[in-house]
C-alpha cells in the first residue's frame, strides 16, 4: 500500500497541532509571566497604600475614567489609536533587528510638518486631511531616516542618535510654535508669544462617528487597526516581510542570500518613523483635540507606544489589545490623578507591568543557560544594528 503523502490533510493537521501545542519553555515563560504580573500588582498596591491611597478605590477610579461609561470608552479608544500606530512602526523596526527609541520625537516632528502643511496649503474639501496625514508621516519618516544616515556614514549608534534626536525635536517644536511660522502673529493678547500654532482649518480634521454623550469614535482608530492588520500580513505573508525577519534574525545569512542589509535596515527605521509621525498627525487632527500644534502634543505617546511594542514582543496583532490596555491606564490615570493620587504612580504601574511581560523570556534564557541547555531561538527583540557601507 502506498505511503501517505507528507502533505496529506491529516498529516498537515498534526503538524499544525504540534506547532500550536505549547512546549516546556512556553509553559515556563507563561508561569513566570503570571508570577511577575502578580508581583507587579502587589508592589503597585503597596505604593498606593504608602501614599495614602486605597488600592481598591484607585482601581475603581481607573475603571470609572476609562470603561465605566461611554465618555470613558471614548477617551480610551482615542488614546489607543496613536499608541497602536507607534507600536506598529516599532514592530517593523525591531523585526529588522534595529532598535529605535526616538518615537517621541518622531511624533512631534510629524505633528509639526502636518500643522505647517495644514496651515499653509489651500487644498479644497476633505482632501486636506489626507494631505496633512501624509505630510505628518513623511515628516516622521524623514526624521528617523536622519539617524539611519548618521549610522551608515558616520557610525553613530542608532539607539543613541534616535534618543538625542528626540530632544532636538522637542526644542524644534517649542521654537516653531513661538514664531510666525505657524501663527498669524507671534504675539498673543498679553504681548507674549503664544506657545501654540493657529488652529487647523475644519477641512484638515479627521471625521468622527457619534456624538457626546454617546460613544464617539475617531477615523484614526480604524486607520490604526487597518495598519496593524496590514503590517502583520506583510511581515508574515510577503517576500519583503520574510527578508525583514531574516535580517533581524541573522543579517549575515540575509547578506549571503542577496538581501541589501544596510538599505533594508535603514528603510525599516524610516518606515517606523513614518508610523510615529502619522500618530502625531492623528493627535493633531483629532476632532476632540485642540487642533493646534503645542510642545506637549505628544504627551508621552511615543514612549508608551514603544512600551506597547515591547510588551507585545513586536507582534502587530498582539499590540492591539496591549495598546488598549495602555490606553485604559492613560484614560483612567487622568481620572485617578483628579482624585489627588499623583500621576507618577500610574507611570510606575505601567513600568512594573512592562517589566513583568518583557523579563520572563530573559529569565527563562538565563535558567536554561545555568542548566546547560541549548540557548533559545533569538527573539525579534534582539538588537542587530544597521550594517555600515564598509561592513556590508
């Protein structure tokens, strides 16, 4: 009797089940994660108690400000959209083995370029908002590309350059909103320059769905969800995505197969910045925002979006619920701070939860090393710098 083909449906089903079945390392990582999350929540409760706040009352306040009613849901979803966009860009960058921490500055530069285009160009009708969002993406991408060029031609470390470019972006936006670049007049009613731009015209604003007190959604939320699904499909189902993941896991092998490692690494860094810049445009053009460029436009969205990507372990689809969780903390944290609890405690809770989700693979790897086992498969979080021209 002829043997069954290795591609027979029953054999394929067994392979899929074997792949989905968690291994010993997966169970160990899950157990360590649960233990660290419980520890993080316990430490958070202790810190709240030491500051004179009740953990149960604080949890109730976070719930009230984020999920208890339609106003809370609106605020949470508005926070989730830019966080998800930043996280999706960070996933692309890290999948290629390049670690960037300049998303906060890229968000600001995206908002700056989008505001300038929205105030200077006379584009008729709803096409203006498309132009503004595209300009914001180009601005953030160009700002990130500068770090790629600095590494390629001068060997400047990408992590250091993206971080320093963030502080430069902060100063640039602060200067821009205090000059006639983005204002009809640099002088406010008090005779002192107002640190904000003129408001964007109505045609530059994103459309919203629903109206207060009902649930109000923003078109940016659908844009962020579409970006997450699209990037996940491209990274896992396309030839370009395969090359990106190959560069991230083993750049030397990718080079031998004909992949232009330096060019691809630089492009993914710029693409990551484009998503962060798009998030800046979203913050600027949201119908419920002031619709003005201000120095505090980013409001730590870049940093939190990077944390979302780290917790999601650079998987765009996993970043969707993680971004929602961070949005709950942001929306509920604002409500909690109104009750007198310092907002920095919310930041501490977020940091502890990030450590609880990021540390387990490292701890499991150390445990395996002490036991003399083979090292685990490199994760997409492995930092592989962009190759210089000389090295490539």
